[in-house]
């Protein structure tokens, strides 16, 4: 299990740790708003851990990892509240994707 650091203020809590582990420790329907930037598949690899969402061979493997996060987000978000996340078109490479360009 990863170390989790928490900072709490009058109207907020910030967590630094493995996102799935942090969410597993939160009560159901307890989050009003979540904002994050997920690791992009194979764009940045932050560790050699097989649990690192960016440490994947392909998009299918990334989404398999991402599903663990989504499952926990669905559980902890208050009904009718919002999640915002950073997304972008991903650069392709000739070696990995067979062409140079961008993909959704």
C-alpha cells in the first residue's frame, strides 16, 4: 500500500497518494467535487509499478487500469455532483501505432 498524505482545511481535503487507495478509504457518497489529471497511457510512466496507470503497453491496458479508479469514483461521488479531469489528444508514434499524428 502506498503512503497517503492528507491536508484538511475548513472546506476542503487534499490527498496525495495512490488515487485508488485514497478513494477506497473514503466513505460512500462523500465527495462533492473531484478534479484530477490522470496519467496518459504510455505518455508518461511515473514508476515501474504494474499498478501505475501510465505504465502500460497499450490503450486497452490503460483502460483496464482506469476502471479501478472509475469504480471508486462512482462509489464516493455524491449523486448529482461533478468530476472534472484533464484529457487530450494523444500523440502517436510510427513504431507503436503505425502512423504519426494524434488519436482520441
